[in-house]
């Protein structure tokens, strides 16, 4: 976890220096999904269908609103 936090901090610094570059913190979404009921599969390592859907929806929503400049999909 510590490596992921350091990587995220470094990438946020790089993105802040680049005009128009957005950074999606998918790590925090993944941590929350993994901690929630049903986020991980039975093996406790791989995503369940619900967990994978949560991550996919987070990526799609981010791309839709930040990179396309369109209103959020309904």
C-alpha cells in the first residue's frame, strides 16, 4: 500500500505541471471496493463481478466527464 500511495503522490505532482492533464485516483476507488461487501471474489484477491463493475463504472464516469467534457451519463 505504501508504494501505491507514493506512486499516486508522484503522479499527482506530474499531472499538476501539465496543462489539461487529469488524474483519476482509481486506487482509492479500488480500496473502497475491496473493503466493501462483495467487492472481492471468494479467493479474496480477484475482483468479483460487482467489484469489477464498480471499477469499470468509475473509469467510464471519469472519462465521460473529464476527458469528453460531456455531462455525466444517466
